[in-house]
C-alpha cells in the first residue's frame, strides 16, 4: 500500500508542527510532530493535539502501509 498524505506546517507558540493528514486506506488519521532541540525542552501543546503516539509503532508510515488505519 502506498502512503498518501498531505503535510501542513503549522506555527504554534513559536514552534513549527508538521501535521500529516492521511488519505486513502489511512483516511481519518491525522498525526502531528514537532522537532525539539532537546527532548526535555518545554513547549505549549496546541489545543488540537490528542494523545501521544511516539512510542506506538503502528503509527509509523511503514506499518501504516502494511496495516492501514481503516483496518483498526
């Protein structure tokens, strides 16, 4: 399965968030990511942020290609 997504760059509280809106078999899934200088760096969460999924490997693009969001 090919991963199809639209990436948006969203500035919030001085940080750039990469927000990926997935399409096709992963439609309905939206994932946001922020790059920090240090893992302990403090930042404000936007009100539209949901739960933390960094350690959940099913959200990796490679895994979404094998087991799309529509199958969950």
